[in-house]
C-alpha cells in the first residue's frame, strides 16, 4: 500500500463545506472503548480490559469506519481517539489509517503501555499530525502502580514511551495530582522538560470527576477520598505566583460574570462532540445524562448536530437551588460546575457540586474577589471588584442570550 496516499496536503478551505465560512463540524472525540488495562484509582470511566459484556456492545470496525467517513464529510479536521485505553481495540491500527486516509488529524490519548514497535513505527511513517498525549501516573514503580493498580504497568509505560522517542514520534505527557504522586511533581516536570515535544510544563488533572456512568458508589467514595483539598490545590496552582497572577488577570477579565439561567454556559456542543464506545453522541466527553445523548444507530450525525444539539444547548435551568446560587454566581470562570459535573455528582443537570463550589470560593478569596465566608451569588458589586483587582472587565452581565 502506498503510504503517500495518507500524506496528501490540501487546504481545508478548498472544501466546498467551507465556502460559507465554516463547516458544521470542526472536531470529534471518539471513545473507542471504556475498557482499560489499568485500574486507576481516580478514573471516571474505566472498565476492566476483559469485560466481555462491554466489549460485545462496542461499535464494530465497520461502524467506526462509517462514522469516520461521516465526520470527514461534515468538514471535521481532527478526531481524538480516547477511552478507556483506545489501544486495547484490536482494530486500532485500521481505524487510525482510515482516519488519516480521510485527511483527519488524530489526537491519541493513551497510557502508552500498549505501544508496540509496530505502532511506534506506524506513527513515525504516517504521523498523526497532532501530539500524542500520554498520562503518566508516577515516576517510580511504587507510586505508579499505587495509582494504576496493574502490576508491571510502569515497565510497560516506560517501554512505550521509549519506543516513541526512538522513532522520533512527538508526544506530550500529563499528570494527575494524587496523594501517591504529588510529592514527585518536581521530578516529573524535570523529566518532562527533557522531552522533545514538551515546550511548556505538563498539564494536570486536579479536582477529580466522579464516575461518568454513575455505575459505582464504591468507586465514587474512593475518588472523593483521594481528591485534594482546595487549600492543597491552590498551593499547587500558585507555586509560580507571578505566572498564576498573570494568567488569572487574563482569564478573569474575560470569564468572570453570572451566566443566568443558561444551563450549558460552556463550549459543549460547539463545533464538536463525543461519540461513546456504543454509538451515542454526547455534547462533551463527560455529559452522559440519558436526556442529552443521541443514539447514532437510530439517526444520523448530521441530524444530531443540526437539530438535537441546538435543542439541548438551549435548555434553561429551572431548579430553585441553581437559580438562587449558580445562576447568580460570578465565579463561573473559576468554577468547574456544569451539567456534566452535576450529573456525575447528583444524577441531574442542575444541582450545585459543593466540592467545586468550595474550590472556586477558596481561589476567589485568595485573589481578593471575596472575603472569607462570603458567598459569590450574594455579591452585587462583582463587576467593580473584578475591575478593581484586574484593571478591567471584559465579560457580559449575565443577561440571557
């Protein structure tokens, strides 16, 4: 097979889909499987690698091929293969080549443990055109496997990473702030700085999500137990105080304002979405409430994007607790509260997540936006406070759009 057919370069603007200025779809997450060969203590989605029931329900190779063709036909430029561990799919190589043949850039989320010499060579010969993203769970066997709970996983991960390095395949690494690994941050970042693809410090998952499927109270209790405190999170964020303050100034002047009763006041559904392992389309990777997902086996991707997504994105909050708190709170830029987080935490789309509220308020007090004990939804002069501290305010006033 001629590899050059995977490397034909053509401007997206040559496509008729872009004649009107934009295509209906810019990117798509594809969750190839929820199964994983690790059993990480903090994971919000993973199922055992040998879960035959889950595997039997996953989309077939032909179904994934069809969906890749559909997203490409709608102007999509990039797909993200994630999981679980996407490399568990025996047809991963085939799906990867289908995506590249269609001209799609591929972002791969992986733990690197299943990267083989064959795959590393493939990524070198036919580049994904986006950085591979590798989650690293510790610098040493004891800490790594305390997180992964998979014997031998640390050796497998380093082997996979070294195979990518040997084949000059660009990748970045990212971490998660967990009790077994938080004291290794300096060592992790020093090593990461030596990697060719790392031009900035690694990104971290910090304030952990609960189970997306709401499928295990036991796992949720564990995740809550290992979440870092707001105090420890802020201490980590402000390690480089000058950079943190600079970033906050830029961020807070744009995103600090009440969002009113608009429920999805985020980027969910804008220019993309997520297809889960079983063929259901979600507005984002985390939002799995049954009322917000579209079964692609019973409809089309085009119908979902043009009709179903706008309907869900237009939803307004009605729960009194949301309207009295979240709708009036100007800390939206600091708070990770969203319908997906509410779904994972309480099973609905509107209940405030107390942990996230506590984290946001703790940061706001540190920045001087709030006094200790003050509740952001009770503050009337929020715009003046933001302007006073950061010099300007560029957000809206929380009016309905």
